[in-house]
């Protein structure tokens, strides 16, 4: 395989490396308030564009078929939201015995409790020829699950009080849910 064919095949990874190197050379370009305006372009434009582009390239049959792969979705969600945070928790326990700053370890644990970014999950799956429809579904579903799972994991792994705080929070949410979907919203109408 020639150089040009390799570049065409691995364009995304090469692009990531070039962007990282560019950020190292000129970090102010992509900083908040910089000329790239990442607080707008990344938060709204990039994610919208990725979903729009993926939606255009997917057939309805592919998306419907992807929804039926329940075992795949169960595996992906449990790996992302259970196995990975537990593995990082064990790693953090081992690293806590070293001289690494405790706040850095808490940050590592915090990141492990979050669902993966939608953009990278979809783009990387597409780049390697994977099931793009399943990646889109799992990214969206993982983000939805992350609304409840991420705070729970953070309270369990990062909080000092852990389970006691978690129990109090869920009791509070049961009485006064943060969105108008719970039993108290029915009784107030």
C-alpha cells in the first residue's frame, strides 16, 4: 500500500494528530474566547453536524435493525457505565499508593464515570467500518442514561460519604423530581 492510499485510509487519525500538534504549537487559537470560539463551534455546531451527517448516510432499515441488537446495547452500556468506571476505580486505588496528586486521581475517576462523547464514538466507529447505526443509538442512549448514572457513579466513587449521600439524594428526587415526570408533578396539577 502506497503512502497516498495509507493517508486516504487513515485520514481521521492523521487529522487528530495534526490538530493535537497544532494545539501544542498555538493553544490560544482553540482556547475559550479564542478565534475558533469552541464554546459555540464545538458545543453546538460540531455535534449537530456529526449527527446530521450520520443521519443522512444511514438508511432507515439500518437504524431499525440496529435497535433490535439488545445484547449489543446491553454490552456497550454495561462496559461503558459499569466495567470501565470499576476498572478505573481499581487503577486509582493502586495509583493512590504513589505520589500522584489526589485531585488528578479524582479527575481520572470523574472522567471514567461519564458516557463517551457522541462525536468520537460515531466518527471512530465509522472510520473503522463498524456498525454506525448501533454507535449512534448507543451514543444517544448512553447520554440519556448518563443523566442518572453519572451522578450516581460520582457519588459512589468520588464522594467521601458515598452511599449515604446517594440514598438521601434519591429520596429527595422521589419526593421532588428535577423534571415534571414524577408522582409529585401529577399531584400538583
